[in-house]
């Protein structure tokens, strides 16, 4: 037993030891070393160390941790014979586990064939664009990481489809680079044969890259097509020469477009060794020196490039810059040890396709790691197994995504590049190609302006054909006389036709205008209603409409915010004002004409729209008893069951008529637009014109009649079911004799009720249906009301069914409401006298309150004139005294207080001042913050006493400050600066809204200057005021201040008012002020102008 246990332990130890043994992974590399024109793209000295950079990434991600890497490299110089020998050496002699290379197509096919024989994975990169390399049957262990010519051919097809070109021609030149163009030609022919949406019309070969041969080819191909796909050699100026030949052969105008698709290219940018580059049109090549760089640049305006972006984003990322730096630096590291050979500026920039080598090595490491993870004992040289795990997407060294499909083919990204309006390269879009699928991502907003620079897209075939001999016949040239006769005849015929059409249009317009006159109400025909006598002053109230909850009355029939009342063609009308003024469509005008013709006993007559007034108004016939809401609100009219049923019956009849008319629905039905005429007949108003009503503001209270589905989505169109809901709410108002939801007696606000209506639910909120026990309400009526306001619109009864049910409730009897109302009026006639008497008393009391408030805002004489409707003309007063005062250092004082404390301070101070003013014949004009403006001598003229009143008031102001204390700052003291002037002013009322009694004149400015140039605690008076004080009225002592420079006045002689003779109220104040005051406060922030002082 012990022996078996020891054997098991020993065996386990051997297995663990074997698992931890490190293996060496031999990586074979085949490069190009000394082919000059390939150094920039795939040169060994600037690309080989990409595998070392990737090895660091593999170590960081812990891939193949048990493996060491041995890199074995050789060179084939893109030669098939050398490639065969080097590959055999790597496979047989060096026994590598994987090969990266060769970098050219034909060499790659030979190496891939040999690798398939030994089942060794091989990854081609660089310029291996031959489609044959993607044949997994022929090359089962090969995976090319470069874009192949078949993908380029698919990108060409995608370009043709994007610009709706169905036919194209192809020209190519093998001179210097036959491998690339031969491959592309074969794949273009293959793609064209596989897809019926494009046609390859012609193919031609350019014998050499000379200008003469290219001109010969252009002359040939311009007879065959306008969409030209071209392939020429790279790096020797062939592209520039081709476009020069096109220009010289006049085959490079807006009819032509040239497409060049290739790898190892950045389109219009030509790379040079050492990271340098130049534009394709720059420099002098083998072409004529007379064809300048600018000429070449212009010749490329119609050229599009389709190029491989090598897995990079449009902009070089910091990630790629770091990769490039490491590749150059690590060429000095083993096994390459390239120090002297890699020195030089031409080897200072990474090879263009080095990123493909790095991405291929990383993809191989991931695939091998997957294979060993699933089978630790797998053969690491099994190429078919490794490529079977190759499907993946990862971020390449260039910053873009690299996608390898499970079938061992790499997804290609092809970029379309052209010249913008500034003749600079611009990317127009990207093609993502995977086998037969192709997706295009355009990067332009407007094809005409962004791609074709404002020109139309070139056509597959021009109007006159490729040779210019297929132009449509020129009838003017071939049949001039006939054309002239036909032209004259056509001119007369067209003139007659135009005249006839014009006459028909004018007649149609006149007919439309005549029909529109039926509903168009001219504002000039609306006459303002003259005021009624007192005996006619008691009128019924009028509905405010669905857009407001304010109750309006017609007791005076004056204009309100929502309604105006006029006489129109000797008929009283009510005009509803609207906020919107939309332009009416012909369909809406037709509806208005139909509304004008609507006539029904329970529909209020629509008169029309007033469009030419200052505000859009809809005009309806006036109903003397107001709205149903007003009748319900006036509790003096007692409604019995018969009365209620009659009202409900009328509303149902009117609503049924609307639903069966062209209007189809009301949409805004409420008790406020159910009007009652003098015969107590209900007439539904405010219907129609939804394009106008939907812009009117609706108050929360006004929404109480709206159906829940309308409240939840106010933009939803109104429905007949919504009208039925509103009808139910109105019926509840009638039978309970209260407003909607009895809102006045509820604790909830309208907003809360609306919220609950929107919320809905099984027990959704609805008005109460508790009625007076003395009323004999049919129980079926309450059931009908509940059915009308049910939550689901589809369960509400249509209006015809409502009418039928109402008729059954009345046993088919006719409703004669007029007789019934007369009986009610006789029964309640005594109530009217008491109500009138009570309301008259209330009116007298309210008038007293309003008069008292008005007299505080305006002089009594002015206010009385305004109440009488008289206009207030500006009045000149030859001599008055103006008083200005200002609190000294008020800004500093206010800074120590809260805003509420500032208001309390000013209120306490001005209350004292107002009590002083009441003791003198002085009118307080206004207070502005801490400023105070008073005047004496207007509007009541008092001779020369105005100066005495102002002077005494000023002295009293200063005296009152000695006892004044600030409640929240008792240690602080208030001081004033006062200015007085006498002179002529003009006074008048300014404005209609909040009218103000204003003073104008230079005397006002001078008084303000006296205050602003005075001193704290002093009364600064002008020379004119001093003259009146001392020479005219007398009794006051003043002191000359001297000449003072006054802003806007110059030098003025001013005085200080000290006291009134016989009293010394300022003695102590002046003594203290002369000791403490050093400077005057700044002028007030609001300074009167020369035109006056407007408050």
C-alpha cells in the first residue's frame, strides 16, 4: 500500500514538473531589406522590431507564459525564387513554428504553398494584396493581414453604388508595378461578373508610364465612359502624369471622375523615408516642366482615392506614436542588433505597414493561447488548428479595431479621399468589407457641395454621348422657320392661356373674398355700447369662456381682459379676445363660412372673426342673462327639478347639433359657455375655431371641465367623448346648484383636483351628486351623469343616446321653460328688492374705499376729473416751491440692515414725514428709495404761501429727527440733506396704466441740485427761494453760503435756511452738524433731467 502511494506521489511530481518546463517558440520572419522603393512601406530596418514591441504586450497580458521566443529572420527582396528557398530553410532546417511574411503577393503565394505542405501557420503582411492568398482551400494555414485587391474591387463597387453609377471603364499600367494592377484587374472583372448592379464597359492597358502613352489611352477610353477606374504604378509620378494626360486631352472636366484604388498609399500624400511627405502634385517628375504643381493640383479635382487605412484612425493616436518610437529604438536590441545599418534619417520613421506585422503577431499569440487552453497537449506547429481559433476583434496598434473572422479572413477598412473646395485632401467616407458584404459610412453632409464642390454629380453617360455626336436634335437650328411660326403661335396661345388663368384666378379670389365677408367682422363696424342709465345698470353676468375662470359681468358692459361688448349692425354682440393670430388655411376659412351658417335654437349665433383689430376677436350674439355658471352662482334664483331638467335638455340638444354638424365636436364645453337668453333658453357658445382656441391660456379652474385624457396630454386632439364628459360635469352643477366640483367650498385647490383627475383609477375623483331633498330628481338622471363622466372614453354614451334617455325621463312631455320661469319670477320678485338694496350699500362702501385710495395716489382735483372721464391737460404753474430730501449715507446704513429692516426703517421715517406734510399745504409727489419729493403751490394755488409751507415743513423734518430712533439700531442716527427751489413747472398725468402726476421744468432740476450739493442736516435754498423767504413772505432767517458750482447750471449763489423768526428749532442741530459733518453725501442715483422729473 505504501509502495502504491509513493508511486502515485512520484508520478504526480513528474507530471507537474513536465507541465512547468518552458518551451521555445521559434518565430520565422521574412523581410525586404534592400529594395529602395519599398523601404517606406515594408523595409526591414524600420519594421522588424514590431514583433519585439508586441512580445512585451503578450507578456503583459500573460499569453504563452510558458514559452520563450526565438526570432529567426531572413530576406527575400520580394523575389519568388528567394522566397521559396528562404521558406524551405525556415521550415526544414530551422524548424520554425510560425512564419510572418513574405510581404509581397507572389512571394507570399509560394511561401503559403510550402507552409500548407508542412501544416505550419503563416501570416502575410505588407503588400500581399493578391486575392488568391485568402483561398482557405488552397492555403489552409495562411492568413494575410493586408488588404487584398478583391477588397479594393469591392470598395470600387461600393463607390459606384453610393453615387448611383451603373457603368464604368478600367485602365491600368503594368510599368514598374505589374503585380498590383494585374491583381486588381482580375478582381475588378470578378466583382463585375458577380454583381449585376455594375457593368465593366471597357478595359484598356497603358503600355508604358510615359505621357504620350497615357494620352493615347485617355483618347481611347474617353470614347467609352466617364467613370474611369485607373491603376498605375506607385512612386514614380505615374498618377500625376495620368491626370496631366487627362487635362491635355480635355478629359478632366466636370463630366469625368477618376477612381484610384490601391494599398501602400495615402492618396494625395506621398510618404518619404524618415517620416517626411509631400503632396502628390508637388515636385517635378518626367512630365513637362510647363505643367506646374498648381496645374497638377487643379487636374486632380475630379480624382477619388480608395486606400487602406492600415487599421489606423483618421488621426495619428498617441498609442501609435509610442509604438513607432519603440520600433525604431528596439531595432538595436537582439536578435536584430541593427545599429550602424539602421542609423540615418531615412530610418528614423517606422515603416508604414509595421503595424500589420505587430497585429498579426498578437493575433497568432491569442489564437495559440486559445488552442493550448482547450488542449494543453496540442501541437504548437498545427497551423489548421491555430487558424481555427483565430476569430477575434482587438484594438490594433494604430488605435482602430482589427477584426479577424473565424474563416481566417481579415475585415478590411477602405477610406475614400478626395479634394475639397480648397483643393486639400478630405476623407469622404469609409467602407467596411467582409467577404461579400460591404458597408459605407459617409462623412459628408451634402454630396453636391462637399464631394463635388457645388457641381452636379458626374453622369455615367453625358447627354451628347461619349463622342459628342448623340446630342438631341436642335429644332431651332434645323427648323428655324417652323420653330419661329410655332413660337409666335405659342406666345399668343400662352398669353391667352395666362390671361384666362389669371381671369379665372381673379374671379375665384373675388368669390372667396365675397364668401369670407360673411364671417369677417370689420372692426370699424363694431360700435362701442353707450353707457346705460342707472335704472338699466343691473345686467346679467356673462361667461368668461373656457380660457379664464374670472367671472365677468355686464352691469356696465365695459371692456374686460377677455371680452368686449359692441353693437354690430344694431345687434348686441360679445367679442371674445384671443392671444393667437394664426394665418388661416383655406380649409379653416371654409369651416368659418360653415359656422356662420349654423342655426339652431340651442346654439349661440356665430357672427364672425374680427381680424383687422388690434387683437383677434371671435364675435357671438350677446345673451342678456349671462352664462349658466352665473345663474348657478346667483343663489337668489331658486331652481326646481323642472327648471334643471329644461336646462339639461337644451344643452343636450345643442351638443347633439354640434356633433352632427361640420364641427363634429365642441372641445371646450363648460357651464361658462352655456349662455342663457332672455327667454331662459340655453345656447351653447364658444364653439369652433380650434386653431385659435388652442393658443388661449386656460386657468387651473377652467380645466375642471376637461376630460382626464385631455388633462393627461394637453396636446391630444379633443373628442366627442370629451364633450360628453364635460356635459356630465355641467349636469352635476345644475342638479347640485353649485360650481364644478363645488370648488369654493372644497379644501382642495383646483391644482390638487386636476392632479387627482390625471391620476385616475378605479375610484377617480368626481363631483358630488348630493342634491336638495326637496328636489324631485329622477334617479335615472344621476345614473346618466355617472355614465357620462366614466374614466374610459369608450364607455361614455354618445349624445344621441343621451337625448333618448332624457326624453324617456320626461315621459315624452314638452318642456315649456318660459312659462315655468315666469311663475318662478313672480314667486321670488320680493327677493330682488332686498338684493338690490343690499348691493347698493355695498357699492357705496366700496366707492368710498376706492376714492380714499385714489386720493392718496393723485391730487383730489385731478382724481375727481379722472373719475368723471375728463382728460387731464398739462397745466403750467408760474411759481411753486419744490422740495427734495435725501437720507445721508443711506447706502452705508442699508448695508448694515436686511432688506426687511430697510423697508421697516423707511416706513417708520416716512410715516413721521407724512404726518408733518398733513399739517401744511404741501403735496407729496413721490418717494424713491430714501429720496423724498414734495411741492407746494400746485395743484391748489396758494399765492406766495407755498414757500412758507415748504420752509416750515423742512424745519419740522429736521426737528423730528432728534427723537427718531432706528428700532434695530438704536445708536444710529438719521440725518437729512434738503434742497429747496422756487420756479415755474408744468404738471400733468402721464400714462394710462398706473397714471402718475408728474412735474416737468428746470425748477425741478435746480431743486434736485440744491439737495445733492447741500450738506447733512442743512436746508440748501436757491437765490429765488431765499428772495421769497426774506423779501416776499418774510419771517425766516437765512445765511449766505456763497457761490457754488452747480452741475449743469454753472456758478450759483445759494443760501442756508436757519430758522423761522421767533423760534430756534435748528440751533442745537446746526451746532452738532458743523462739528461732525465734513463732506456731503453723493448725489442720488436717480437724477432728474432738463425735461423734468418723471416718477
